[in-house]
């Protein structure tokens, strides 16, 4: 009987529990035992595992977080031999890893001699090799619902309200959530904005009689010729610099430059904390099913990905390529422009 390991690495994303439940349920039907590795790579180094029984996983799909725990700090850097030794001692026939760029970079170092199936995961939607990652739709829903709610207070007080979305160097969440809520302006890192053009846009809106104005800003955005705002650093993390502070600075700048009262809201980890949307649930259900087929067919060192509207398979190395960013002329950018949204 096969024993397969399953770990979740990097920042959590809504849908991780769905992947766990879908994988375990379909592999259980094949008589495969799934061993959950706790807290990402830490569980391998420290030998912390737990057998994933139906009592543990059934019904988990509806919750955010990951029942296995995760870490976006642990890595295999400088610990390749140790990892391979520790992994061998777990006596597993293969490993299913759900993670983001940090997880796959780390696995890239130790892949030799291992059987791995990769599952792309990040709310940022910026992982190479797949058109979509689970967690993204849920994060966009949080942004869109927040913009819709905050518009009421922005209009009541005649204010510009800036909603800061996550996403690191990628603007997918701000763009997706901002479009879904018809925000007035969407600022993303891939399109550094012109300060004068934004100030003119706001003055024009106010002159046209708009009481409030909703801006969605990606945490990693910067004006033309400026640098993104870094809030703090996390030593040892594959993503050491954490963005933050932009929306507050922008609010003060709008007040002084445009003389329009402004407030900012940083949505932060609420974007990762909502229960997954139906779209994310379907995606993890279909990916979990596909992973189980790959195990049954012994089709290792591949990733399950979403391409051209289908869940399919791709070389694992596809997930290790540079981040997938919004192209400046992306269809969603064109749609925003055609709606009169500042982008
Ligand atoms: O990569 C996912 C993400 O949520 C980013 O959008 C964000 O910048 C970062 O993780 C936050 O990381 P942490 O949970 O360490 O604060």
C-alpha cells in the first residue's frame, strides 16, 4: 500500500483545506494512505507528521487556513542533504506539495531522487505555469466587498477612500477586486502611475459632482520614478521585503495636493482569512482529483495547473519560473480604461 506525504508551504491561501480534503478523499478510494507533514518544510526537518484520516479532513474544504499549518520562512537553502535524509526517514512513496514560488524554489534544490507533485497556491495569482491559483478569487471577493461597503462612508463624508490590497509585485488582486467593484481608480505595480494625472483625475471627479471616490491600490505600487514602500523585512524568508505604507502616504498626499479629505484601509490578512468562494472550491476539487489520478498513474515530477479553462498537468519546473505579472496591455487593463477607471 502506498504512503504519500502532503505538505502546504508559504503563506496560507483560501482553498488549501479544499486541496487537502480532495486529495485525501480521492486517494483514500485508491487505498493510499496520506501522511500530512506539519508546518511546511519544518515538519520534514523535525519529523512532525500525522496520518490524514476522514475524521480530520472531511468537511475541511469550507475553512480558510490550512489544517496542516504552514510557514513562509522555512526553506531548504543550505540544508539539502539534511532534507533528503529526513525525508527518507519518513518512508514515503512520494510527496504532494501545495505552495508558492518560495516552496517550489526550495523543492527545486532537493528534487533529485524524489517523486513530487506540485500544486500551485497563492492569493497573489502570480505563479508562473498556471493561469489561475486558488485563493485569488476569494481575495478578490474580499477586496470587492470592501470597496462596495466603504463607498457608502466615502460618499457620506465626501472623502477619497483608498483600499490597499495584497499582491507583492503583482497587481492581480487589486485589478480583479477593483474591477469587480467598479472602483474609480486602480493602482498596480506593473503600471507606475503619474501623480499629476491622478491629481487631475480626482479634481475632475470632484468637479463632476462625485461626493466620494474609491481607489484600490496594490501594496507594491509606486508612482513613476519612485520606489514601492517597504514596511519591514523578514530575515530568512524567500520574500524578505514586505510591502506596506503606500495607501496611508497616498491619502496624505491627496489631501495636500488635491485638498480632498482622504482615508485609507489596509485589508491585509483579511484577504487570506475568508472562507473560499465557490470558484476556489471547484478549482481545488478538480485539482485534488487530478493529483490523485497522477499518483495512481505514477506520473511524478509534474504540477497540476489551470490553463485555457482546464485543470491539466505541466512540468514541475514551470512553477519555478519568474512571477507572472499583469501585462501593461492586459485585457483587464483595457476593460478598466474603457469604463473610465484610472489605471
Ligand atoms: O504572497 C502572499 C502574501 O499574502 C502577499 O500578498 C503579502 O505581501 C504577503 O504574503 C504577506 O506575508 P505575511 O503573511 O508574512 O505577512
